[in-house]
């Protein structure tokens, strides 16, 4: 009976890992959407009461900086959830003694750090350009 149980158990563990990963990604998306909506509404109200173009540009720069920082955090969280899900899937396959378990483990931390470094660099360049265009000094 055991040979029949192992594949079914492995399948259920894989489905569980995929479901947990999807839930983490969904939670990240919902939190980010809620934050973006609240920030946009607050900025919209501030712009409505702004008295001059300089104040509007300042509000735009603050809005862009906030959204840029949150965008980086958003993509990091999705990337982390994806890596965790893939690692959990490989662990399930390895525990079941499947042929995929013979594959050498990937260095997820090195891959993650390389990608996040590239994202951070691109964000910093974008932020510097936005600040220069808006005339805002770096903090």
C-alpha cells in the first residue's frame, strides 16, 4: 500500500506549497494596492489644496519617492515568495526521492542578492533623476 501513498502524499505537499506561495503573493499584492490607493488619495487631496506650482511639484516628488520605495519593496516581497515557493517544491520532490532530487541545489541567496542589487541600483538612479527634475535635495 505504501507505494501508492507516497506519490499522492508528494502531490498534496506540492499543492500545499504552491497554495501557500500564491497566498503570500496575494497578500503582498493586496497590501501594496491598499497602500498605493491611500497614498494616491492623500496626494490628490493635498494637490487640491496646494496654492502654487512649487507646492504641486513638491507633492509630486514626495508621491513618486513613496511609490518608488514601495514598488521596490513590493517586487522584493514577490521575488522572495517565489523563491520560497520554488525551494519548498524542490524540498518536497527531494523528500520523495524523485529524480528531480538529484539536481544540485541552487544558490537562491546569491541569485536573490544579485537581482535585488540590480533593482536597488535602478531605483536609486530613477530616484536621483526624479529629485533633480523636481528640485528636491537628497535626504
